[in-house]
């Protein structure tokens, strides 16, 4: 993830001296440079973005004046709570087959910042979140840890249904895959030309992960998922985008800006 010229793209900094050991351990784990404690992201020229460690949530902050706010995984935030009331979550639940069996097991093969996985877990699914990018895994781990410990019984119960796996979804053991009812894929970042409308999280993730976000990679992921023999595979697509890998779904569930392509292999 590091460029040969100019500042490294990502570096780690502790928000205060009390977290410097934690920050040093994180920098070692991710093989990233460790910068001074308490560095001001607005004035930092040594990295494009900082991973900031404090006692609450790990966050990624773009450096420079006027940079947007940090990206973090806060499952208890007002935004996440607000999503509970949105119709969009019902569409996702219907697409994966929630309600068709007592406990639906979903493999979220492209976990990202875990929002879809959280919605599914809140609907009652058991969710295995696969994420291959180490930095994103650290954000997720931090979010899951805080949610489990913050004293909110609802939040703790939801994250209890979420398990995190660091690695490519295609490397999940077959014994584990046999337990899965539905594989869920959201591999695509919105195209760059629409970036003005894209949320800041996605813009930052795109900046960090763009080399890995190759459309053919997404096609290959769907073809892999369709070979696994799970009852369903669901793909989230921009509303007007073609189906992945030119595979016609059994049916699609359409929202305003997204569409879920549902590939049904057998009844749940
Ligand atoms: C568009 S984001 C997913 C956003 C997510 N649905 C959410 O609600 O936050 C796609 C993520 O999938 C990850 N990814 C893509 N292909 C993967 C694979 N084969 N295995 C594991 N993770 C993958 C990327 O690193 C990226 O973080």
C-alpha cells in the first residue's frame, strides 16, 4: 500500500501517550510507519492518511486542511441506529432470505465497514464477515470490540451474531461454508466519476483499496460463490449496473439506488 515516492499512504499515530504502546503494536502488525503521538492530522505531511489509536475506536483520518472527518466503525452511532427504521434493510433481509428459517447463516464475503453485516445481524442472521484488507479488518475489530463492551444490551446481542474472518472469502474452509445458507457480495465501489455523491467513507476506502477493486475480481468472486452449493447467493449492485459476470439472477429486488441480484439454488 506504500508508494515509492512522496509520503507513505498510511501511517499510525497514538492520540495520546497512554495509547502509544497500542499504536506501536498496530504499526508493527500492519507494517506501517509509526508517527509521533498526538500528531495533528490537518498539519501532517508525512502520510496521506493516519490510523489514529485512542481508548475508543480506531479511526482513519485523511491528512491536510479541509480533509473530511474520520472513517471508523461505530455500530452504536446515531446513523446506524437510524438505519433500523429504513426500508432498505427490509430489502436486504428479503434478498438473503431472512425469515425463511429460524436462524439464517450468511457469509458476508465482502465485509468492508460492516454496515450490511450489522443490518443482517440486527435482523437475526448469524453473519461471518470476511474482509481481506488488514486495515479494514482492524477498523472492524475495533468496532466489534467497542459494541460488545459499551453496556448496550441490544448492541451486544447484535454483535454476538457477527464473527470476523481476516482473509479472502475464497479461502474460507469448506466445512465452514457447508454451514452457510446465503453468500452475500457487495464487491463494487461506486464508479469514481460519481465520487462527489459518494459518502466520505467510500471515497476514503476507494483511495486506500482501489488497486484491489477490479471489476473482474468481482466477477470471479460471484463465479466462485455460485460454485459453493449454498442455497442462495446475493449480489448488491448499483441500480442500473449490469449483472456481475453476465450471470442472470433468479430474480432481483430493487431499491432506489441499489439492486439485489438473487441467485436461488434451492429453498431455504
Ligand atoms: C464495497 S466494500 C463492502 C461494503 C460493505 N457491504 C458495508 O456494508 O460496509 C467491499 C469490501 O470487500 C472487500 N473484498 C473484496 N473482495 C474480497 C474477497 N474476495 N474476500 C474478502 N474481502 C473482499 C474489500 O476489501 C472491501 O473492503
